[in-house]
């Protein structure tokens, strides 16, 4: 999770610019890690389904 602390008297556009820069850099690193090794499409799909099931279970627990 990216956190941006706004300094006192700082312009909101400047803080937003810092946030965008950090977000862009994080995405680049994630893509580099993913492309380091080849993963089969079936494995990617399986991971996405597992991730979705996990997130759904967390949401279900919040509702209870």
C-alpha cells in the first residue's frame, strides 16, 4: 500500500504528483518480477481464481 504524507502547506497537486510517481514505480517493479519466469496461462488463471476466492471469503467475514 502506498502512503503519501502531505507536508504542512504543501500543494495538493504536488502531493498527487508524488503519489503517481510512486504508483508508477511500484507497477514497474511488479511487472519485472512477473516476467522473470514464464508461467503457463493455466497457472495464471488458477492463481487469479484462488485470489478471487480469498478476497470473497474476506468480504464474507466482514459482513458477518
